[in-house]
C-alpha cells in the first residue's frame, strides 16, 4: 500500500481515466487527474507530484510534449507513458525522450502497479542524487575540495556527518593533501560558520611565545608585554580553532590544551582568573601521533582527546581519477585570479600530468598549474618535481641547517613506494633494506 504518494494521471478517455484512478486510489495513492497536456502542465505548476502517468494521445498534443515540459522543469520526476497496442515506435520515442517506463494498452492491474512503483523509485533515486550532488557541490564551492574518487567520497561523508557537532576532529594526511580545506569545510558547514575560523600553525610559533599566543597574556606577564594579549583560543570564541601541525606543539603546552578540551576554560599567562570559552577545536598533522606517543614526544591523553573523530586526507596518487577535474579547477581559478585567458593543455602534457605520482599532492599540482598559467610554457607542466636530491657518493654530507630524520626517512620510504607503484618488495630492494626491516619502517611511519 502507498503512503499517500501523489500521482498525476493524464488521460483524455474519461472512462479509462476513472478505471485507472480507482485502481491507484484503492492502493492508497493520492491521484490528481488531467485530460489534456494543458491541464497537466497547470497541475505540475501548482502541485508537488511524486510521479506522472500519462497516455500518449492527448487531443492535438501527445504525452511527449508533457514529458519534455516535465524534464525541463522537474527533471527528477518519474514519468511513464501508456501507448496503444502495437505502437512500439511510440514506446521507443518515449524512452529516448526520458520516460522511465511505458505500458502497452490494454494492460492488467498488476502491470500498472509495477509500472507506477518503478517510476516512483526513479523519482526517489533522482531526488537522492540531487541532494547528494548539492551537498557535495556546496562543500566543494565553499572550501575548494574537489574530487569524486571513492576515498574522497568517504571524506565528504564524514565531514557532512560531524560538521554540525562540537566534536573534536583530527585531520591527518601527507603535506599538501588539503587538511586545512577539510577543517574549513567542517567550519563552513556548521552552525559556527558566521563566527571566527582561527588557524594556527603550531610549528611556526617560537616556543617562548607559544603559551601567550594560544592562551593569552596579561600586561606585564613577560618582558615586552605592555598590554593584555588576547590568545588564539579567545579569538575563536563561538567559532573554530584550527591547530595545524599539532605534533609540533611543545609538551609543556600540551597539558594546557588538554585542560581546555576537558574543561572549556583557559588561564591567560600572568592571570589567576579562568576564562570560559566556547570553541570547537580541529587539529591536523602529517606526522604519526601514535608513534610520537610511543616515543614520549606527544601526550597519550591529548592524542585520544583530539582523535575523537579522525579524518584522513588521501594522497593524490591514491585518487588519480581526480587529477583531471583538479587540473580544470586550478586552471579556471588561476586564470580568474590573474585575468588571463585560459590556455589549452596539450594531450602530451595532460598525459604527463596524469602519469605523475605527485609527491607534493594537491598543493604541488596547484602550484604547477598556476605557474603554467602565468608563464604559458608547457615544459613547466612536464618537468620533474622539485625534490631534495641526494648525490651518490662515498659519504653523505649532512646539510648545515641540520636534518629532521623522521621526516627524511618517511619521505625516502614514500618516494620509494611511489617510484615502484606501491610494490613493497621492489621498494625495499631499491633502498637496500631487508623486506622485514622495510615493513617495520612502514609501520613506524604509518605507511603500511
């Protein structure tokens, strides 16, 4: 039995109209009838139907004219046409014009009901697809998240589910994958969207100033504090605080951040008065926080408090089907920004872009396209990525500025995997490591 779904029945034979109307009403459908295309168009304008069942011949016009009107104005609406016996050409024409089903007259009661159920299902599926596309389009339009690969669909779905909550989110992924864009999506799609989105790079704040920068300070709290300083947390009151590269936050401040997440209050440097704040915290990192916990460089309790809802941004090499749409997006964006006519990308250049492994991920692709737009040189698209090259020699010379060994080792593993298209045996051999040692290092850096 139907639950009051509304059907538009278009039939100019009043006896036939009454018969079909009785069948549908008996099944619980809410039926509105029309005897011409003109009446049906008027009915569509003033009613919200779930489906349309129309005869082919309707006076001087036909059901095709009505079908064309419906597809132009309500394309998601399910539509079926009844054709006279033997007029198979009419049925083919109707299906080509966008009808979801057809019935050849005369038809049985059960055939009619199955046809109506089919076009109602078509309406439901189109409506669901429309809602999903609108939701994804809103996300992409607001925060420039682009891509339809399955791994990105999972990201969109998770963002959609948790955006309008206050749950703490930890966004992980390699550098250049769009972690801040995901954080901005969470903010833009939440009830906090009209309030501040405050982004802080934890690795860019001098440790001596980090406490005052995040939690605020009172006048005279330290040398040079000539007036009260509002911290980033207070600046984000009623909004969202995005803590990028949270793994770089000094241990001394991790405890204070944990206290805020648990109690919702901060104590500015040089003050004994707590400030109650309403802030949603989103953190991001390219580092393996679980490994840092094991190494004792990141608090375990803070890790679990941040990792309530994890969102992992996939590397670009994991969603190669998105490279084409991303190229189009960045071409349009850069041309609009610099008021430059959009250049064409040759087939050879496009092939090179699609075959590239993109170790710098979406950021590298965006930079490459922007440079191409500005310089107009396709060689800029086909060149090998900028990377730290280590010359083969008897001894490796450490750079004067020092080296982040963990990041260096992770990058070596990552590049070896990319070079050998994910084949771990070949990658291990390339790095002159035993397979077991290679797997250990993959696990260590969360690459397995």
